[in-house]
């Protein structure tokens, strides 16, 4: 008899892991087509990086500390990218991709839908606003194609991040209004978000001092794909 | 929670005028948004230019809901309906359904 025990993420056999890896390979292919350089980031991230990104203010309820003051478990991949490129001038637009394990202190969890620990492939773009906007459209269509091929046809919907403070309700409304965050939602699982495209404007460029050749902060965008959700719901024979 | 009170208005033009007065008056005074050099008119982009920021939008929604007497559904929190005073007026003011005294 197999005894159930609490799991922050599903335990997978090789076949199940292969499904996830194949989905990731498709998204990685998209990143390669956009000229991305592949990076490998640690699971831990310095608290000061998250403070600089204002994550600790906006989402303290999701943050998981690895030790009291210095290190946290990464809540997303892209914060590493901004920290890694901090204080640089980008002569050309840059695309970075990485797959990483992410951690969020969700109040409830369900395998393949909402996990404490999950794998995410992110494609991070840094450059001029017009290029970011054009790239967002390309990415949107490409993610749709990959999802359709996996039997996960859905719809893009305006969305907002789960800000902690009630006073941040305005931020959430602004995100929705300006469509800076759109999610690719799968209706068959109640609108489960499979991927998101998040346009940050010059926010991270300003916070991490990443600038264009003219000295203005770069605009950034990240395309985030929740690999566990895709692997859980994809039609395995199509992946 | 917003504590601004929307004035009682009776038609579309009065609603638009009251909205502009609200943005230029109490909203700026309270939030100090990056006010454009020119005054706000019915076609001034409210969000791209920073006239209304993430604090101001809560009060803006409260104004619209109070003045029209109806809640703003989340699906209508969209630039098609909120981009300018004119769009807000067209989307949310209905002379036939103006709130009764």
C-alpha cells in the first residue's frame, strides 16, 4: 500500500516527466526562435533582489524564506534575470530564457493546478517598448499554437496579479485596464492559467538600472509557462 | 475605500463635465497624479499619460458607480470603456437610466 504524504509538487515517474520535458522543449524552441540565450538560475534568490523588485511589498503572503534574513525560494524565474543584468547598458534588445523551480506559499494546493513548488519556463525580453509590443503578439500566437498541439485550446484573458494589500487593489485594476498581464486560460479547467504574458513597462529597468544606449530604462516583458499545469492536462499522446 | 461623493447629475453632458471637474479637482489634490500641461478634456488619454494612476482609479470607479447608481462590472474595466472621459460617459451614462433623486 502506498502511503500518501504531503507534497509541495507532484512526484513523477519517468514517463510523466517526459511529457513535461517535451512541452518545455516546444517553449524552449519558441525562445530559440526569438534569439534567446538560455540561462540556468538557482532555486534560491537573495531577499534584497526581491526587495528591489518590490516583491516583498506586493506579495509577502506568497514569499517563502529559506533562512530568516538573507535567502528566499525563488517565486519566479525572471527576477534572477533582472538582478543578473543590473547596472548594464544593453546595446541591443535581449531575450533570455530559463526553466526553473519556483515556490509560492499558496493557501491551498492541488497537483497540476496550484502547487507550492512548480516548474516554470520563462522567456524574458528587455528592450524598447515598440519591440516588446511586437514581440508580445508573436509570442501570443506561438503559445496558442503550442497549446493547441497539446490539446489545450484556450483563450487569452486580461488578468491581474494577486496583490496582498487592499490598497494595491488599484494596481490590480490598472493591470487589467492596461492589459499589462494577459493569461492563456484553459476553459475546461475553470479558466486555469496555463501561461501569461506580463508587460512591465520600464519598472524593472528602473529598479535594476538596466538601460538603453540613450540612458533610458529598458522596457521588459516576460512570457511565463507553467509546465506542471501543461503536463497535468495535456493530451499525452499529442505531446 | 473612496470617500468622494459624486454630484447628482441629470444628463450626459453634465456627467462628463462633473467627471472632468472631479479629475481636475479632488482626484489630483488627493493623489497628485502627473497632471498634463493642458487641462483635461473629454478626449484626454487618462491612463497612458499618467493622469490617473493606480490610486486614482479606485476613486474614479467609485465616482462612476456613485454618479450612475450602478456597479461597474469587472469585464468593463477595459480601455475601450475607460480610456477617456468621453469613453467613460458613453459606456456608463444612460440618460434613460439616470439615478432618481
